C-alpha cells in the first residue's frame, strides 16, 4: 500500500505542476499514469513540437517543457507508478480513498486529483488478424526498455514522430531496423525525417514505402510479418513488430467511479476548487469540464494551484495556510534543499 497526501492520476503537465503547488503546502504526492513515461501527450505524441502559449516562454518544445517540470518538482520527491491504469476508487470511513491499479497495486490518499488529460491512452491497434495473440510475444505498442531489442530484428510501422524517433534510436541498438509506412510522406519533425533519410542512405534503416503490414506469422512467438507493397505480398523475418499509430484517449474505468460525466469529461465546480461531485476527488486539466472551459496547459496550471489550496484544507482541517510569495519565502524541498533569493547586504559606504 502506497500512502500519500494527494494521489495524482495523470503525469501530464497539469499533473506534474500539481506536485510543485502541493509541495509549497508541504503536501506529499504520488503520480499514477498508464503511459510508461511522464509527460502525457507532450512526451508520447509531440515531444519535438513547439508550444507558444506558455507564459514566460515565447517558444518551448513540448519535451523540454516536460523536462523543466520534472526538474522543478524534483525537490519535492514525488513517487511515480508508470505503466499502470487507475482501476477502482473506494472511499473510506475517514473520508480518504483507496485506489487500485489494473495490476493490483493499492494507493491510500487523503485526496485524489484526476489530471488525466483526455483520459488514459490506449494504443491504436492495427487491423491485423491474430494481432492480440502476438501481443507480448513480439508485438509491442510501447517501448519501455530499448535494451530489450538489443541485437534483434525490429519492424516499426507508422509515419509520425514516434515511429521516426524510435527508428532512429533503435538503429544503434537493434541488429536490423525496418520502417514501414503506407505513404511516402511522413508527418514528423523535419530533423527526424532527415535523420531517417541519412540512416537509410547509410544502410542502418530499411525504409519501405508505401506499404502496409497485413499479416503476422509464428507458432509461439512472432517470426515474420507479411506486407503489401504495390499490390504484391512479401514476407519479412523479424523478432519484433512495433506499430506506432498513435493513442486513443478514453476515460476508462474512471467513468465507472460515480463521477458526473458530460461529453467524456468530468464535471467540476469551477467557481471554487475544481472538486467533483465526490468530496475529496478533484479533476483538473483537459479531463474536466465547466462553463467556459478552455483546454490549455496554462489553464491546467491555474486549476492545479486552486485545487491544492482546497486539498490543504481537507488534509489539515481548521488549519489556516498563510500564503507567501516564493520570492519572499523561498522554497524548502523535501530532499533538504532550499532555494531563495539572495538577501540584501546592509553595509555602510565609506
């Protein structure tokens, strides 16, 4: 049982910033996310794309924003459980909650903050016969440990940033990397497209376009794939097939928690603290809805800040928090670190 003050469901930018705001209030956080790395959509879908509406940053790459947030919250030592989905919510007699993941891990928290963006992400699976049989037997939708593919033959399918970036990365790990896309054109960062072209020319990546994977072969484990190229079929031996066709957002099991749902989003009280119809359960960021809602990262940051103030009152009933500006009070990390502005020196001038 993992115990924490606030259990944050969702490791996107709103969930990460919640750790910082909670840390200022001396509240501990644990983050649960179904994706294998922090960052949500920013890390999974467009890490190299620029964002232009983050205050103080005329332009910041999505991946860099995630890295900055991770650095910002490091001093508050949040716990992370990645690659697991929140499955059930049980309210306890004392008002706290026990959340259980799809892998049976339990989390005990005074407050639950749902910051799941558009919901838990599930991979878009190719429409290939028997693909479920080969899942975890050679078919992978996420790359959690690249070393697993060391000296293996890998086929990647897709035409976006993930397919391009992983093809580049695995070209230095796998014995053979083949990238297949149903079009000649790729929709990804220009530098990634150029790097794949460079590696193709050097013979480190095999590029097959336009083509499509239409079949899988193997008795107990994937042994080869069948592709259709220019109307003809051919078989390519491989150890792994990684279709990277993007992710589908779904509320998933959270939709069964008794929360008030409207158009696949969780209704909250935006006049006060973004609490749901279940006291002690909040929804912040793109996962919530209220009159005038804007699905922007900066709005998620604002919602997280107000939510943490309300969480403090739940966790510390009757105790008043005196807000101080960080420029005045500094920041004391849970790791013993302290950040503060240099103090003025009082010195006479001769």
